[in-house]
C-alpha cells in the first residue's frame, strides 16, 4: 500500500529544524561565550534555535486606506 501524495513531504530534509545537533550546539555556546573548552559537556545550557519576529501593528487609518 502506498502513501497518499498529499501526505508526502516535498523536501523533508530542507527546512527549519527545531533542534541543533550536538556540534552545532557546542559551537554556538562557545561563540556566545557561555561555555569554555574546559567546561564539562554535562549540564550545558539550553540553546534557542529560532525566534519570533515581531511585526508592526497597523493603525486603524492605514487599514481603511488599504481597503479602498
């Protein structure tokens, strides 16, 4: 039995990942200065991978002009 085409991912390897690999995490911590070469790899601090981008809220006047 085959999988339905709508359930297949086009490029499952490309896209945003929610976690870093161990090497990426170590490199980021070393770059940010939160970890040094002598520190233990156990109990490392967490690393955020993505951030929300805040958008500006439109004023009421701007919304009315766009609707015209």
